[in-house]
């Protein structure tokens, strides 16, 4: 039994020596199986770690890609915001919305108002973008505009032109679809007038200020046309106010930024007016033109009588600011008039909307005025006819002899009797 055990032990040693070589005489070959065994034993335990690492790398790549997309969206969104001059476009939308409300009947269509404002915003953004596309070199020379997207190189001119074309076409199509052709035509014409007439004219002649005032007066007409599908005399109140308001507003701005506009190559009235007197007088004259607009709005049946008083007081305040600019042309008085103009326009539009008469009351007011006017005209015509009749009768020769009262009395009860002849006494018979 011992021998069998020894034989088994020797067989085991022989097998072990074959599988595991002697580490003293051959250390490399002796360690290789151990290393391979360890490696093979460690593969199952390293699998989850590799999976986690790969997932983390994929998540980092996805987050990096998402970050790049969000950065691109933020970058182009900021560029589109600045190209569209969003604050100026918002003012245009406000005037268009006010025109829509004024042109509506007793009930304002909220959906139509939203579509009109959206289309107006898109067209205004397109016009402002095209304005900057055409004025890249001029904006690069001015401190207040050199950091815009195009002069600073944050966006290419081709990209900006594509953005302007697409948003302008979409806005015009939206107005034609949801409003009417008249509103879409006014929007398209205003886009052309602003981008292709007013913009190049800024570098040619100071009359560009008055052309720009026409551009600013069209949006309320657009809103009125979108609401009522037609334009009437009442529709001209807000456009007239906008037209005359823009002159003192921009004259003050042109006076304050004379050096900047001169560096940009723009032709403004303030360049040929070093003292500022002429610029101030132009501002005062246009403020005076706005004084009767409130009474016109009441007389034409658009608003109540309170608006006439309120609008006159507002315009009087702006006129006093322009008068102070005339008496002392300086940056201080020009800045005061500029800020006063910024307050005037929203107050004027708010009063116009607050005191607006519904459509039926406007018709009654107009009918009453027309009837009064017709009565006055009818009375005048009647008096003229009576006066003419009397003149004709006075001019007719009298062929009938004058008769005594007795003769007329004898004819009345007895018509068959002959009428006695009455001869008036002569002078020598008396």
C-alpha cells in the first residue's frame, strides 16, 4: 500500500513537472502559464468596466454634440435677433396691431390680430435685415453699429440675405392667406420702399428722413386693411400721427449722433446745420402739425371727445420740448425732446384705443353729422331758391292794373257780374 502510494506520488510529480517547468532552471517559461492563467481569469471580471467606459465616452460625445448644436442655435438666434432689429420691429408690430383694433368692428378677431402681427413682424425683420446687408461697410465705420453681426463677421452676407428673403416671403404669404391681398400688398410695398428706396437714399440726400417717415406710417394702414379689407378717412389718423412724430424723433437722434452718421457716410439734415437751428425748427413745425389730430379723430367719429383733449395735451408737451430745442439747440435739449417722443407715441396710441368708438357708434356719429350738414345745406339752398324767386318776380313787368278793394269784393260773391273798372284818381283831380 505504501508502494502504491509512492508510485502515485511519483506520477503526480512527473505530471506537474511537465505542466509547470522548473522555475529555477527556466523562469520565463515557468511564469508564462501563470500569467496567461491570470489573464484568462481576469477577462470576465474586466468586462463590465470596459462597458461602463465605452458608455461614458459615448455619453460625452453625445453631450458634446448636443452642446455644439445648442451653441449653434444660440449663436444664429442671436444673430437673427440683431439682424431683425427686434425692438424696432416690435414697435412696428404695435402700430400695426393698433391699426387692426381701430379698423375692427364691435368685436376684435383675436386670431386675425395674431396672424396680422406675426406677418408684420416677419416682413419688418426681413426689411431690417436687408437694410444691414446693404450697409455693411457703412455700419463698420460707426461705433454704434460696428458690432452688428455682419460688420463683425459673425454671419455671412449670403446667409443674412437668405434669411431675409425667406422670412419676408413667408410673412407676406401669411398676410395674404390669413388677412387679405390689400394687407399683403401694403406689407410688400413697404418692404421694397424701406430696403430699396430709403436705404440707398440715406447716402444720397437728407430727404431720406421724410421717406422713412412714410415707411413708418404704413404699418397702421396695414393693420386697418387686414381688419376691414378697405381704407377710409378714419384710417389716416394714426398714420398721420406716426408720420409727423417720426420727424422730431429722428431729428433729435440725428443731432445727437451727427459725428457717427458723418463717419458712416449718411446724408442728414443736421450735417448742413452746425448750429442746430434748422433741425430744431423742422422738429417744432411737425409737432404743430400734430395738434389738431385728436379733434379730427373725434370729428370723424373715430373716438370720443375726451381723446381730442388728451391728444392735444400730449402734443402740447412734445411741442414745448421742441420749442426748448429751438431756443437752445444743445445735446441736452435734443435728448430731452428725444425721450419725450419715446413717451408720446405709446401714450397717443393707448388713448386712441381707449377712447375708440365701436363701429355702430361711429356710423351713428357720422350719420348725425351728415344729417346736420345736409340740413344746413338744405336750408341754405332753400334760402337761395327763395331769394332767386323773389328776384325773378321783381324783374317781371306788371300787366295787371291795380284794382280797388271794392272791385275785388264785388267779384267774389257774384262772379257773373261784370267787374267795375277802377281808375285811380290823378294828381290834378285832387
